[in-house]
């Protein structure tokens, strides 16, 4: 049975993991979810590595919500590099799902954006493990998470 | 018995480690604190790695206070990447607690901010080792360290 | 028989891999292509490492199309560092082929640019594996991918 | 007997290593100094790693003087990340001592600043190896190298 | 017999390797040169690592010419970090020799700058392997490659 790691933060203002887990469970069965909550996004790379090493997950979904300040962008950049570093060391997928607080106007929009992006990255995580063919079929299709798809420049197939 | 590493600097203008250690000791017992003081924040990644390797700590709290200049931001960025790198290599949590001198106006405010942030990151460190369930309960709750919590966008549970 | 990895994304708005694969096949025979499609460019470093480790490719072509926003540049930077990191760890070539959506005006131009760049990077990938002498002959010749060659400052041989 | 590595550059406009070595020798005895001079600051990370591996140093002092141009800042950033990377890999302290040419006005001030900073970082290097208690006593004291100390926000002990 | 790796690109507009190799050969004998040409500067870190691992070079000279655009600076930054990473992993010197197209005005000046810098970095490479004493004698002398030396702030010996 495969295991899917879900790492999130107490810093985020939306419980993105709840939406992600629900969407994972709607997507299929036969896997176990391993959760880890850390304080902030900069703690996610270690959380991911620990999920791989201690709980033997096959993939880690890393959910976070950087704030609005300029410094938060720096933190997100550092966290992203750390997540890539952890994934490459483990040779296992780390699906980063970040929502910047400044991407949405107002709480309602932020909630909606965070929910949608978490759900769509959860679908990506599921596909990476169980449906690589579905990803291959969508290569170059301009898919987006949380916002409307950009779409392919022209039908490619 | 678990061991908690606390690394700090002579560069910082507030003895953040004192506050962090006190809060750790208020939080529980059954752990030993291992201290290391280095000159500046760029020395913290190696200090953390050495605490993991030589003193067998289970987690490292890294405390620092970058200055006000633009260059200090670059140093903090480098230190942060190094701390993430060290944590991922060791697969052990490194809790970064930085206070930028420019975040506060005046010495009194700086002291208060540094104390609060050190205390709240110490609580996070304690929770990572002993209360992962408490962190999980606060997932997506918009918690902050040193400033007032941002709060969840809407009650999530 | 050599194996060539081709990793691409569902985020891209052009199916660059199709053009790259076709050009590889036009370039020669005696190799097998191993494909992997991931959601976005930040997933490419892990995809590359997995192609090296699990499917034993000798080289990985990594195709992606960052969007127009400032943040997309940051993502591309992170992805590039990750690809270099993966390549250095494996000591195997990772040929990055990114087309920024903002490089072209309009869909038609974007399609053309993406096609050409994918084709020319595919030629580079082929040369790295089979024709190192051809690369050596073009050292310092100001070659470009997707745009017109800049050319050598003066004939160098 | 401990060994202290001192790496410096031909790019720097002041012979900082001379000042650092003199101060180390004034600070105590019982160690051997191992020197390595490289062209520029970007060569320092490898120089440090080689001093650790081939000459078995216990700590490396890395001295450099980035120029005034914007590009020199980028080089210094890369060198700093490399030094942290080398130190973390070795789990041995790397004391970076950089003086930016633009920090001082005029040659005399540059010479003085470079000398003082080299001397004070040499003292830090000595303390890291032989006097960790002295560093601990100065935790949070706002110490600076080359300039006047910023001082603690208020007496902390 | 020592081996010197020389890695360069087809992107560069000047055949810098030709000048570097000639200068190496003028500098001394008793070494073998191992060449590798790759498409662009971001391919140099892997090329360097492969020269170390497969062709057992003792040092790698990495020659490249980033273009004039802002994006080229990002690529150069990524390449530089990769070269440092490769060098630190191998614990072998990687001498980076980059000429930014925007550093010179006009083709003739670019050719001259690229030639001089390649030659002087070749001298540095030779000195790192065979004449470490010569580098040590020039510590803090303000040496530059491709442009006039800045010189020491005051005679240091």
C-alpha cells in the first residue's frame, strides 16, 4: 500500500490540508495518509524528508501560505529550494502547494483560492502516483491550480 | 532523554537564547539543553550540524538578529538556506528564529519583540518534539511568532 | 542502447516534448526515449533524478514554460537550481529547455518559439550523447536555441 | 595539536591574512596554521573543503574583499553560500571574513577596516576552537567585526 | 601526470578555450588537457563533474559568456552556484571564467577582454596546480583578470 505524506503549517490562515486530504480520498483508495504539521513553510523541507525517512511515504504534498510582506517572498523562495533539495535527495516527488496571501483580495477569496489550489495539487499528487498516463495526456495543456487553466496555445493532439 | 540544541550569536543585540531556554524549561521536563554560541547568523548552520552530530540533539533552535542594512538581508537569506540544508541533511528539525533589527522601532520594542519571538519559537520547538498533536490542531490557524496571530480566515473546525 | 529522458509539464501551454521527441528521432537511432510528465517546472528536478535512477537514462531533457508573472521567474530560478543540483549529483547531463511565456508576443509566436527551442535543445541533447565532436567544433560560435544565432565575434578557426 | 586553515585571495586589495595570522598567534599557542591562497572569493569554498580534507584543519578562516560593482555582490553571495555548504558538509566551522571595497571611503580607511575585521574574525576563530565559553558569555551582546560594537539593547546579565 | 579539464560552450561568442589552452601550454608541461564543450553555461557544472569523475582531471577551468539580457545574469548566477557545488563535492578546484557580453563595447573589445580573461584564468589554474607559492606571494595584491589589476591598497610586503 502506498503512503502519501501531507505536510502543512500553523502559519497558514486556511486549513489547506483538510481540503487536500478530502480530495485525495475522493480520488481513490489503497493508500494511507501520513500527516505532519509544522510551524511555518521553512520547516516543510525537513518535515518532508522526515515523512520520507520515518514514515516511508512515496510522495509528499507540502502545503503553505506565505504572508503578504516582501520578506515572506524570501521565505517562500527558501522553502521552495529546500523542498526541491529534499525531493532530489530522496528521488521522490514533493508537490509544493503555496498560496500567497496577497494573491487574493479578502478572506473569502483567499479561502476559495486556497481550497481550490489544495484540491488541484492533491489531484496532481494522486496522478503522479497512480495516473502518470493522465499527466502525460495533459502535457503542454496549460493547466493551472487554483485559477482557471491557461489552456494550450492550440490544440496539440 | 531528548536533547534540544540552542544556537545563538554574539552579533544579536538581545540575549534571545535566555528567553528561549526559560520558555523551554517552563514547557516541560525530560530533556537536556545543549548550547552553542557563534559569532553571527552565517555560523548557525554549521553550529546546528555540529549540535546534531556531536551532541546528539533531536532538534535545534537557531536564534539570530540580522541588522538593518540591505546586506544583512542577504546574510539572513544565506543563513536560512544553510539552516534548511543542515536540517534536511540531518532529517531533524531546525527551528529558525530571526528578528530583524528593522522590525522594531527603538530598543524597548526590539527587546520585547525578540523576547516574544524567542519564547514562541521555543514553544514550537517543544511542540515539534513532544506535542505534534498540538501543532496538528492548529494547522491553518494563522499563528504568528512575536506578533499577534493573524488567525484563521474562518473557523476551520 | 542509450536512453534519453524527456521530462515535461502540464503547466506549459505548448507540447514541447512532442517536438523534442520528433527531432531526437530525426537525429538518429539506437536510443530509447523515457517520458515523464509532471505538473510544473518545480517538479522537473525530481522527475529528472527519477528518470536517472529508475529508468537509467543517460541524459535528461527538461522542458518547461514559466508564465509571465514576476513570481514565475522565481519558480524558474528554483527549478533551474534544482536541475543543476540533480545533474551534478548524478553526474549526467540535464538539458534545460525553458520558454518564458513573456518571450513571445501572441500565441502563434509562442508556439513557434517553443517548437524551435525544443527542437534545437533536442539536437543539443543528441550531440551531448553522440556527437561531442560537433559541439567542440562549435565552441565559441554564439549558438542560440529558438532565436537566430548570435554568431562568433569573428571567425575563430 | 589543532590546525587552523586560513584561505585568502589575490583579488583582495589588502593582505588580510597577514593580520589574521598575527592576531591568531597573539591569541594563543598550540595550533598550526595552514595557508591557501586562491584567485577570488568564489574559489574559497573549494579551498576550505581542501584544507579540511587534505590538511585536516579544525576550522577555516576565509578572507576576501569583493569589489564595488553590483556583480561583486552576486559573487560574494555565491561564495557565502558555498562556504556555508562546505562547512555544513564537513561539520566544521568556516569563519567568513569579507570586506566590501565599497564599505570604506579611500584606501586608508579600507586598509584599517580590513585589518580590524580580519583581526576580530581571527579572535572569533580562536574563540570557536578554544574559548566557546567566551562566546557564550557574549551571546546577544551586539558584537561587530571591523566597526564599533552595536552593543546589547540593555544589559542582559 | 596531472590532467586539466577545460569546459566551454557553444553559446559563447568567442572561442575562449583556445586562448586558455594556449596559455596553459605556454605556462608549463607535464599535464594533459581534457576538453568538453557543452551548449550553455548552465551545462558547465555537470560537465565539470564529469571531467572530474570520468577523465580524472585535477582541476577544471569553466569558460562561458553570458549574454546581455537580465535573464542571462540569472543563468550565470545559477551556473556559478552549480560550479561551486560541483567543486565542493569533488574537493577539486573549479576555475570559473565568465565574460558578460555587456562588459565590453563592440566586438573587438569583447574579443580582447575574453582572450585576456581566459589567458589570465588559465594562469591562475596553472598556479593552483603547480605554483601555489606564487598565489600566496600575491595574496591581497588586488589582481584582476581581463582588466588592469586594481593593485594593493599599499605595498603589503
